[in-house]
């Protein structure tokens, strides 16, 4: 497996899985919510310096866009 890009973790049941693709991690979050009603979260790994810089400049890194929070 390549370097993990995201880790999905659920504090309710202890689920912890690592993913090399962000889309797979997001899908696992949605599946876990549907299956259990839990609210897992993800921690994103490092991105290329240029990607991090552009995200910082755009003001989107670390912003929670979930309207339920």
C-alpha cells in the first residue's frame, strides 16, 4: 500500500482504517455512518508543499464544512 493519505477513526467503536485515496476514505466514512449511526472522522496526511500552500491561501484547509457541526 502506498503512503496513507487519510486515516478514518471512530471514537465510538474504535474503528481505525488507513487509505491511500481520499475518495475511499470518504466512502468508508459514509458507509460507517449508514451502518452504525456513528460519526467517524478523518485525519488527512501531508500533501505536496504546493497543495498545502494553495489551500492555506484559499483559506480552506482545516475548515469543517459539515452543516451539522
